[in-house]
C-alpha cells in the first residue's frame, strides 16, 4: 500500500505547515505540500501528504476523510499515479510532435491554393 495521500477540497487558507500538523496527529509525516498556482502563488485547493508507513496513511485517511475544515468537507484518499506521460503541455497529455498527427502537411485541404485557409477553392 502506498503512503502518499491526496487531500482535496481544501480551504485556500490551509498551508503546508497546517497540513503537516493535522496529519501528524495520526502518524509520522514525511512531507506535506499544498499545491499552488505557478503565477499567483495562491492555493489550488488540494495537496499531498506522504506518511512514514502504510498504517499511518490508512489511519489518517480513516480519521480525516469527510472532516469539516473551515466549512468545507475535505476529501482524503490514497494518491493515484499520474496517468500517461503528461509533459505539462496541452493536447490531452500526449506529445504529438513525433507522430505528425497535427501537421498540416498531412492534410490535403490545408494550405495555399488547396481550398484551406489562405485561398484556393471557393
């Protein structure tokens, strides 16, 4: 069993220190991180806590899932691994540069004189 826990629906006032403190009541905490917006530094309303053992993780999940924090019912569950190889870009997390999937050269209706944008058939 994993020791990494997802904590969702957090009030924006929750900090790394308060997250560590609250989970520390249920076992030894290795790390606690509230995710923040890259541009503004504001909380995104969720975070991750890594506990020292699977038993500590399960105890924290059982005790804290559904708990009211500043009027919000928090969600506490085992963290799931990221899906796919998301490189941080758009396009659904897939890097399509290698496949040529979005290249206009693969489409006969795109380009000058071929009926695509920029002229051609009317």
